[in-house]
């Protein structure tokens, strides 16, 4: 066991027709299928699509950090 950890960050874009929170969780759920040791995220951009004067689709850009397994 080491006394430090090393992390890597990747950028993801999640989407949802329901909410920003769901867009975040959709991105994290997909990343979790192939990336091990996910530990944190930060939202860097939020945007959406407008239909008939209402928010109809949400997109959220995230930076997701994961710990490199051997660190």
C-alpha cells in the first residue's frame, strides 16, 4: 500500500430530457461500466435545448476523476 494516490481525469457529456441531475447520473452510470475507481466529478458546462419556450433537453459536461489502481 502506498502513502499517496494518483488520479486521471476524463471529460464526459451526459444528457437527459428530465433534469440536469439525471444528465449527471446518466454520464456517471455509463462511465462506471468501463472505468474503475471513480471517485469525484466536477460540472464544467451546462446547456440545453429549448422547445416551445421550455427546456426540453439538458446536457452537462463533467470532468470525472478516477484513481489509478496501482497507486
